């Protein structure tokens, strides 16, 4: 993320537009994947396909006998008895399709990445370095599938009805790392030359605050992952107080103390609220300083305005999800919009590449 002109500057403008558009399409597909993942999780569908066949798994069951076989397999895990007992083959088919679409979408993204990549490389439209970087993204995508399976497998244990929260957070974080990498590459191809910004105390302050805001968004997302993974959104459904207190009374029930951050629902939800509030305040500070700094230019100012709206929307979505006790639509939109907010923050950082922090 340096401020020197990017190596993409020597591609023709037409190729830069074409290739960055293709990468933006991939980012939209990643957002779609995050939304489908949210629906899969919130409808309790994630454990319905009990094997991992990266290639042949694309073919869904084609006969009644095959459906019966898969349903019988599903009835052997505790989640069936505790969450879906007696929902019949029709009920099973519903949760199966949610998980199947999630996995299908992943395979489709792999194709949307690798086929054009091969074409652009063979036609000499991209540099060797970029081709290698994009191929690395393909490998990371495949790895994300494997991490997904590693997560799902933790839900089949005899005493569990859901996946391990830590693995859920790992799966979400890996998806977002890939999203950040593709998005940053797309931005750098579309706008290869950083706009030079005269150094001043305010430009330095803005950029430092943007880095702090980015860090806070990441930590808030991780805390959101634990909130979702431990079902902590289904308790303390009031805002801003939790059971009548600003800080919940049983925040530090567990020992050692750090265990509360990953296992105690009261602490997990409180941490997520607190971090979200700190994120929103930091973004408020970014706007206060950044919008007054005229040297940043209009593109950066527009990006800052987008950032302000994005954090407002995400905060409101979080409170809505909580107050309505996590309906599927709200949980999925809140989860997806976190990635939108992260993307806007990245865009802000990209518009400020020409500003120094020293
Ligand atoms: C900067 C603001 C915020 C960000 C970036 C953010 C991010 C996230 C993410 C990424 C998740 C889902 C993780 C996953 O599915 O694995 C999540 C879940 C959740 N968030 Fe937030 N959040 C924010 C603000 C809030 C606020 C202000 C509240 C409420 C006071 C809130 C309440 C929740 C709840 C209840 C869940 C669990 C929903 C579920 O089970 O699906 N969030 N958050």
C-alpha cells in the first residue's frame, strides 16, 4: 500500500478499465457469498452436506434414493435432533439447498477468476506479476473452501449443534482478507497514480485516523464473528443498556479473564457494541479533520462522505438486528454490510495514498 506510482500504470487505459471491472465483479460476488453465508448460518443450514467433494459436489442429488441417503446421514448428527427433529425430507431439502448454493457460488467464483485470468495472460494483457498475484488469489479462494470445511466439520461432534465460534471467525476473516486483497488490486489498477497531497498536520492526522479506523473495523468484525458464533445476539436485546446496565453485571464471570472475550455472551456482545461505537466515533473524527483539509481533493472528500454514511447504516443495522432478536434478513444484511463498510474504508485509504503520515 505504498504511495509510489503502481506498476499497473503501464497497462493501456482500456485494459485497466476492463480488468478492474472484472475484479469489481469478483468483489460483488464475494459480497454475495458473504450474504449467502449469513443466510446459511442463520437458517441452521450449514451442516446439511456432510461430505466435502470439491469437484463432484457440484452435482446435487439426482434421485429420490440419493436424497434419502443424505437425509439419513444428516439424522445421525445431534443438530438434527436438537434443531430440526421431524422436519421431514422436504425440510431437509430446504437446508440442503442453502448450503449447496453457498458452495456452488464459491465454485462459480473460482471459474469467474481462473477462466478470464488464463485468457488475459495468454493474450499478454496483464503483467507477469499481476498474473501471479491473481493466481495466488485463486489459491486463497480454494483455501477458503478448505477452511469452510474445517469449520463445518467442527459441527458434527457428538456434543455440538453448531460450528466452533473460533472457526467461524477464521472462515469470516479469511473471506475478508481475500476481499480486501482483490478490492485493493482493483483500485490500484483503476487508479494507478496516487494523487500527491501537500503534507500538513491535518493530512497526517487524517491518514493516521484512517489507519486507526481501519484497525477498529477489523477488530469490530472479529468481535461480530464471536457474537454470531456464540449466538450472543439472542440475549440482552435492548440498547444501549444490557439488563439495565451500561456494562453487563456478569461481564467477568469466567476465569481466566480473557476467556470472557470468546465464551461469555454478555462480554462478547458488550465488546462488539463498544468496538462498534469506538469505530463510529473514530470515523466521526476522520470526517471532522478530513473534510476541513482542502488539500485532500474532491475524490477523497467524496470517499469520506461515503464512509460517514456507511458507518451510520452499519451501526443502525446492528442495533436493528439486536432489537429484533436476529431475524435472518437483518443478520445477513448486517454481516454483508460490514464488508461494504470495510470496502469503503479501503477506498478512503486508496484515495489518500499520496498523503504521508510523517
Ligand atoms: C462498525 C459497526 C459494526 C460492524 C463492522 C459490525 C460487524 C458485524 C459482523 C461482521 C457480524 C457478523 C459476523 C459473522 O456472521 O460471523 C456482526 C454480528 C452482530 N452484530 Fe455487529 N457490527 C457493527 C455494529 C453493531 C452494533 C452497533 C450492534 C448492536 C448494538 C451490533 C450487533 C450485532 C449482533 C447482535 C450480531 C450477531 C448477529 C447474528 O447472530 O447474525 N453490531 N456484526
